[in-house]
């Protein structure tokens, strides 16, 4: 067990602790947000770096999960602050989401560097988000843990399981060959992705979150908990 830091040794204390004009300014603005001085002074300030977006289906549930993370931080004696970060959606970004991974890494590093935070919970899961968040936090060298968004539910069509990504290619080939028609194709389209979360097949997203767990950057078992599972909420707390 490592010794608990004294309030004066916290990085955030440089902002909130000193009896100076700057200290006054920083504390008064936190009170502007509705917090008391006792809420944030002398407590670890934990950044919840959230890549939630309404156009990112992999991360559509992270707005709710951030609230669970906040409860856990409060219970542990810290002070949580949710900070939005660039949401890289594998599905929609053109010409390629790979172009934006380093942008997320730079944003994560600089938002942690510039703000009065002592540690971070990184929230993501889509293919380029995991390495982007981890690269940024590691470069900043603050204590951080990764919260994987989790895989979506298995797809279903006509009593058959569907795998996101893999079965898209399979049934597109069937459509091109004329062995399935428009009605079947539309039914597959409606059944292949049934919940928030990243692809449930062992694609890049699942591989990256598994690597994050192997590196010790997540809680044990966190990378494989399905996004809609109640265990995912408990893990977040």
C-alpha cells in the first residue's frame, strides 16, 4: 500500500490551496459552479475524460456511465470533474478515423496538463479511442485508469447470431450474389447492432481494450463486460 498523499502535495492544491490572488480566483470560480470550498480543496481532483457523443454508437452510453464514475470518485473521497474529449467514431469519420487518433492523444495530454487535476478516468472503446486516450495520459504521466465502453450485444437475424463487421461482409457478398433479397438485407441491417457498445467480434476495438487490460490500465476483467450489462455500471463505480 502506498501512503496517502497529504492535501498540500496534490497537484490540484497549486490551484486551490494558496492564500493568493490566484488561489482566490480559482476557488471563487469553483463556488460559481455551485461547490463549497470543502468539496474540492485538499481532495484528489479526478478528471473523467469522456468521449461520449450522440453520433458515436460505440460510446452512446458513456454519458450515463460518467455519472456512475462520479459516484465512485465521491465515495472514495475524491472530487470528480467530467471533461469532454474528441469522440472518434469508427463508423462515420471520413476519410479515415485513423487520421484523428493523435489529435485525441494530444487533446488528452494537454487537457490533463492544463487543468487542476490529480488523476484521470479515461472513457472510450472505439478502435482509435483506446490508444489515443492512453497515449495522451501516459505522456502526461498522471495516475490514470481506462474504462472500456464494452462490446455491444450479439446481433440476431432469423434465429441466427450476427457478428458486427464480419457478417456485414458475409451478407453483402450474399446480396451481391443474389442469394438474399432486399427484405432479408433490411432485416439484417436492423438486427446486426442491437445496443450501445463497440463491435462484439474480436476486431480492432476489442483487441485494443484487451491490450489495455493486459497493460494493467483497466480493472481486471473490464475489457470484456458487455456495454448494456449491469456489471458494466458496477465496474464504472
